[in-house]
C-alpha cells in the first residue's frame, strides 16, 4: 500500500475564532499553523485565506502573501488553494488564486445545499471553466465531491478531456446537504472512483476520526484540520491543526502505514515541483 498523504485544512472559510480561538486569520497565524501541521506530518496545506478580522477572501494578493509566508516556513510543502471560496462569491472571485499557478487547487464538482438559504453553486459550465484554467496552467485539480453524482460529473468531464487522468478526489463526508459519514458511504464512494484514481477523505466533525481510520485501511489519504473539525474529542477544543495531524500519524503507525513526505506525495499525485 502506498504511503499516506496527510492534508491539513488549516482555517477554511466558515469556522471562526468564536468557534475556536485558535483558528488562524492573519498571515502570521496562517504561516504558524501551516508550519505546525507540516512539522507534525502534513505534506499538503489546503489553503483558504482571511482578512485580519476573519472575513474570508479570495484576493490574489492575500493568497500570494500567505503562500509566500508558508513557503518560507516550510519550503517543500504542497500548497493547495481553494477555488471554493465562500458561499456567495462569484466565479471570477473564486478563481483568483489560480493566477499564482500553484501545484494543486480544488475543483468543486457539483452544487450543494449547505443549509437554510445557502447554496454552494457549481454549474457544469463553471466546473468546465475552472478545469480549463487549471489545465492551462498545469495545476493538478483535486476533485471535491460531496456525493456520488459529483464523481459521475468528474468522470464525464474527464472523458470529454476537461480533466486529465489519473484523477485525484477529495471525498467530503458529513456536510449538511451532502452524503453522510457512515462507513457504508465511504465504501460506496471509494468503489465508485475510476481505476487508477487516488483519493483523500475529509470527515466533518464527529465522523472525522472513524473515516480517517477507514481511509487509511482502504488505501486512501486523509484530510484533517480546523476547516473540518474544531474538537479533538467531545468537549475538548483542539489547540492547533497539528493536534489532528499528530493523531493521524499515530493512527497510521498503529495500522502499519507509513506517512508520505511532500516529495513522496508529489510522486503519488503525479505532480512535480
């Protein structure tokens, strides 16, 4: 079984310091959290950025500043900007980080009801345009899927030449409006992926630990961090993203699977620095 890639989603766009005071906002805070996660064993930093007051932004300038700070702290880590941004942002706004030509970026593969009146919109034409921008800049897309239909969308677009094979997926589970986080659901999604694909599992909230365990056993990879969960265990707020990463490293060791370095992660994902 190939080595385990650990992704740290260090701040997201929705969670705030009111939820957990350790959520990073400023460039320095984001840098420090990325470094802690990297030192703990993360080879990929999934990156949203914030203004200093916590407002989510897709500003190219803010991304550039945060990515520069992260690279200075951990030069070989893979930085994976989000093109999801936050609910309500326009496509042009969300696409800004691609202008920095990162190695990887997220590609959301469908529309989702996030709850209440919040709809995370990703039309087929939007997905095609986002994929084209990534392909033009040789950016490896991580296909974000919240349900089985989004895998089907990604595969259909791959067959049409919009997404290159082999594909890498992030199976986001336990989000309101998406697939739940039951073990049967992960089996279903992982068995629905095209042959030769790689996949990461992002369990939201209380399903994070059991799904991380299953991902390791199934040969997938794992994403953890404040974007997905703020509690290390019931009633105990995590002090850092590194707490989640360390737990996955320990768990992986118990289950007999080695953790990938950034260099090894690039080889597994088929990207080059």
